[in-house]
């Protein structure tokens, strides 16, 4: 058993690096096509935890220290790609489609919880809030919400299960709707003339951005991330007691929650400055995310996954409500199927998946999928926290 804290962190980091390297080398194989790196990391570390590969007070201290500092740094670096000015260039129709998807996903969680809440444990409101953060933004948002609401790692297994199983099936279904675009657009009476023009214009603008990552870029990003994490933690600790005194005690005024919110706001602001053009923010933030997934899974166990079918049913319930409401809003606002499908996957699948469905329509439309997914990163943490709050009120917490 590993009892040294540094050895524990080193082991998780090495495992993340090995799996990520194997995916890069064999990414075209069937296995890595359907089983992404986050899933392998989570299941692998859960397996290690199930067999008690590590433990002890030194390991617990290392976990708490690294996890607490990495989350706000990761969120900040991830959001440096989310330039609100560029996102607004998508135009009102695309942004309407994105927010329709966000709204219907949140509604799906609320409707599902209303009918199924009796079958969940007391902390389910928070865990579904974390899942909502992932399905509006991405896994990083889910991790941020878990940290903000202090959700135990042991109850996050179901969340990741839904996040990956239901999401994978949803991707297949959305790709299967591509041939139905013409009929759907006739039904909604959507005007698709501007989509191709927008996609081409965005693709041309991306060619002017520096993409080669230098050592100085990585050093700057890590330095910025950790400094913002330190500032966010300091401000969060300062503001928390003052807000509790003014509005009463609440999870949403805790130091953890305020730390995440401050890091998010700083990331959004800095993305509109020259810092947003520093290449390398994606690999740095994803590397941190991989370590976070390993840390979370290292405290979970397969022994606790006894109610998986009920949770998977809840996931499909959420997606069904989302699909029905999205179709009705598409009819109301005359949205085309490309906008609806890309917006849906930009929320549920984030940057890794939205370009896939966009490319299924036309390659020049890929930048639209990317920008929509980045918008999800901006909204994911706030949306997930809002869902957790609503579900908590429904549960009487």
C-alpha cells in the first residue's frame, strides 16, 4: 500500500500520462474511439482504490492540498480560450440555439428529479448539480462544482457513469439525425443561408492565431493559473464570512464556492485580453483535468455502485425531456437541425464532441461547434450550481 503523499500524487500523475500517451498513439483504434481517456482514468483509479492501493493520513493530506489548489487554476486556464467577443460573433440565432439547449437540459434535471427523487440518497441534489455542470459545460465544470459544494468523492461514481454512458448514446443518436436535416428544417421553417457563410468566416479568422506552443507559454500559463488560484482562495476566504453574515449560512457562500466563482470570473475577463491568445491553454488545462479525475476516482470504489440502473434511467429521462423541449423551441424560433444538434452536443459533450457533429454537416462549420462548446465552459459552473440549488430546495435540503 502507498502511504507516502508525494508517491501517491506521482503515481496518479504517471498513470494519467501513460493513458493519455496511449490514446494519442492509438487514437484511431476502435477502443479509444468509444472509450475516452477520462473514462479509463476514472475506472482505473476506482479499481486501484477498490483494492486499497493507497491510504493513510499523509495520502489524505496530499489529496486535499493538491485538489484544493488545482481546481481554480484549471478553471482559469481553461477559460482563457473563451473570448466572449468571439463567441458573440456567432450571431443571435446560434446563441439562441445554445441557450435553448442549456435551458432544456436544466429543465430535464428538474423534471427528472421531481419524479425520481425518492429513489436517490440525500446528497443526490448536489451530485446531479455537478452532472448538470458537465452537461452544460464539461468535465472540468463538474469537478469545479464538486469542489465548490464539497461533494464526497465516494458519491461521484454514478455521476461519471451517467456522464459517459448516456452521453455516448446521445452522440450516436445526434449523428444519426444528420440525414433528417432537410425534413426537420422544413418543419421548423428555418433559414440556413447564413450558416455556411459564418462557418467559413470563423475558419479564416482562426488561421491568423499563433498555435505553436513554446516553453515560455507553458511557464506563463502555469504561473498565472497558480497565482489566480492563490488569489481566488484568499478572496473566497475573506468574502465568505461577510456574505454569510449578510445573507445567512449557505453552501453557495462557502469559501470553496466563492473560490471557484472568482477564478471563473477572472478567467472570463482575462480571455478578452492578450492572455487569451497565449497558445497552450488547452493542453495545460486538460493535463490538470486528468490529474483531477484521477484524484477524485482514487477516493471512490466499485463497491458503492449498486444503484447504477436507476441512475442510468435518470440520465435517459433528462435527455428525453431535453430532446422534446428542444424540438418545440426549434419550431417556435425556427431553428435548423444543425444549430440544435451542435448546441445540444456543445452543452453535453463540450469541445471534444461538438466539432464532431458540426463536421458531420460540413467541415467549415467546425469552428461554430468549438465556440459553442467554449460558451458552455463559461456557463457550466453557474448553471450547475443553479441546478444544485433548485434540486436541493425540491429535496427540502
